[in-house]
């Protein structure tokens, strides 16, 4: 009977490790599903007037025979002619805006199309919807940017059914692939026309691939106000303030860049999955994900309606925020100036509680009959854990670098690998979990207290969160949410311990706290992994390894705690008589 009780205690300790691994596995599957079938919300579509089937028909009509629509060619002109026919059939008229751009390589003839969608209230338009009609040489351009054009047409049709409060302008630019030429020409002359002089906000739609979620990857500088709009109006949102920081550091741009430089605000939307189709003959209607196209259209429509209804008459509030979605269902956000305070407060909370509980736990173990007298002091234990997880980060980063070399030697590029890079990234995550279990078991054998293990294992997270909070607060979302989750779980354990007065002499169980911290990291970071691979592949394999290792270190305290519980169960079993 006692052996059976010991077995139950040991299994309960290991169940926490299993729960952590299952959480990683489920979020990996969920992240892949969100990448494959984006835009599937849990709270119903808010903008049901977007006609998905009609958007698909508009796309096919625009792309036509699938010839590349390089700016300045007859094929590009033919594509615009087909667009005029689609707009006319929808009851809309387009203003053709021809222009000639002189460049060192010679002049190029371009033509923008400008469409006005009437609103319920007379007055000038303030919101502009943008997509580009040209394609890269050799590419049919069904996704880049046929998807954006189809989404813009779908938005226009939806606004005709349920008119906006004010006029909305649709701009279909030319020459984007040749240096944002059409957008630059429009912006330069925008204030000269009464139709466009009052434009203040823009929703741009583009693509770098043929699948994946429609990420709101860039916004105007008034991020707090814009994040509120996204949180309130966008269904199944995919966004993260880190994306804007990364994209802003890159040398390339979209039409949205031109309008930001012109002093406008708004949102930049794109999907980046299946990069093999980007700027290649594979960018066809058949290859494009209908889920991605619909997600872009519904997201764009929600943002257009939000801007139309909420754009203030005066200046837009300039406050900035850190924001990001959670599992594509809702957006978490907070003011940028809170970020460093949140990191410091979470670190202090966990450090104080962990140190206090570690001292109590060690003292109790030393006082128990038959207990092993050797135990690491909390400070030394946390330092040893920190050193171990640093080695763990280096090892898994090295494995990621090895995967990079292996993929390069096998000729697996982002354009040719297909889903194999995602499989490689999943294997890297498995390797990180295996290394974490090994590190946790080694630390447990060295009598590291579980609370000390929790403190030491999370130092890399606080270091990254604090660095981001100081240098680029908008980039801190992926790190701050997990450390704050850990701090909240730690505080809850203290409250629970105070309420449970009958067991107040015991040190609180670290396993629920460690599991909640792991869950916070997994829910935020793992669903982003498919997007990271779509964006970067394995060209920085060490970075893939670091991301996987950061998830792995959150498992270390659970392993240490489970091992200590198993050892305690064995000690109790030896002391008590067996029946």
C-alpha cells in the first residue's frame, strides 16, 4: 500500500513535466493551424459583409490569363482595364491618373486608379485604402499584389452595402515593384485635389508569399490609439509591435512607407507564408490560400470602418503602446513607459518570493529525520542554475546553427524547402526540450532547491525583457508577457499559502508557478514560430536555436521540482513501515 502511495506521489510530480511538454506540443500544432487556416475566430465575424466568393472572382478577373503585369507594359495596362470593368460592374467609377516617371534607366509610363466610395455624411474623405496593381517580372502577381487588389475591391463592395460615415478612397497604385513610384507620385500631388487633400489615414495591403495569416505588421506612430482600434474592431487579429520595429530596420518598404513619410497614419497588412511563390511564376491564383485572402480582406475592412468612425477631428493622441495578439483571438497592450517598470516589478516579485521560499525549504529539509544534509544556498543555487541554462542556450543555439549548415548543404532554401523548414524547426524545439530535461535532472541531483531553480532559469527572460524595455520598448512584447505571467503566478502562490493557514508551515509548491510561467511563454512565443520561419527560414540558425532554448529553460524548474518530490517520496517511503 505504501509503495502504491509513493508511486502516486512520483507520478504526480512527473505529470507537471508532462503537462508542460503537452502545452508546447499543443501550441505548436495550434501555431501551425493558425498559419495554415488563418482568420478562424471564436467570437464570430464582426464584418460579415465581406464577400469571400466575390473577392475570389474579382481576383481571377484581374489576374486574367496570368501574364506578369510589369509596370509600363501592355500587360499591366490590360490588367488595369480588367479592373475598370470589375469596378464598373460593381457600380463604381475609377479616375485614371496617368503619369510618366523619368529614371536614369529611361522613362516609364504608369497609371494609378483612384476610386471614391460615397459615405453617409457629405464631406471629404479621410481614409485611403491602398494596393498595387503591378507585379514583379516573371510573376503573375496573384498574391503580390492581386490579393491586396481583391481585398480592396471586397472592401469597396462591403462599403457600398453598408456605407461608411464619410467617403473612403481606394487607390490602386502602379510601379510599386519599381520603387513605390505610383504611391510617391500620388502623395506628391495629394493636397492639390479636393478629393484627396483631407486624407489622413491609410490601410495598405500587400503580400510576400501566397499563404499565412494577414499580419498587421506595421502601424503609424500613434501606436496606443491604433492598438485600441485593433483590439476593439479586428476579429482574429494577428499583430505584434515587435514586427514594426524589425521591419522599420529593414532597407525595403511598401507603399505604406510613402504615406507614413507624408505624415499619415494607419496600418500595413501582409501575409508572408509560402515564400516560394514570392516574385516567381508560382504566384498564381491556384496557389494562393483563400484563407489568407479572406483574412486580409476582413482585417482590412474592420480597420477601414474603425478609422472612418473613430478618426478624431483634431490631432490623434501620440501616446505609444506595446501590443500583440494572444493566439489570434485578442490583443494585449500597455503604454510603452510602463514596460521597464513591469519588468523590474516582476523580477523583484519572483526574486523575493523565491529566495524566501528557498530558505524555508532548505531549512525544513535539513531538519527532517534522515534528510540529506547537503543543500545549496539559494544564491549559489540560482547562480549555478543560471550558468547551466546559459550553457543550455549555447548548446541549443549550436544545434540550430548545425541545422542551418545541414539545410544549406541539402539545398533547402526558403524558396525550395516548402514545409521541411517548419519540420526542422519543430525538431529543434524537441531537441531544446530534451536538453532542458537533462539540465533539470543534473541540477536536481546537485540538490538545487526548486525555487532557486525557478529564479535562475528565468534570468535570461528578464535580461531580454529589460534590454528591450530600455532600447526598444515596442520590441519587448514577446518577453514581457511571460515574465509578468510568472510574477502573477508567484503572487497568487503567496496569497494561496496565506489563505491555507493549515499548511502555512510548508513552503508553497513551486510547480504550479513554474507551469504558469512556462504556459505564458509557450502561448506567446510558440504560435509565432511558423511566422519566424516564414520570415527568416534558417539563414540565422543560431537564432532559431535561441528561441527554442528560451522555451526550454522554462521547463527546467519543473524538472528540478519533480525530481525533488520524487526524492522526498523515496525518503518518506524508507521511514514509514510498509503494509
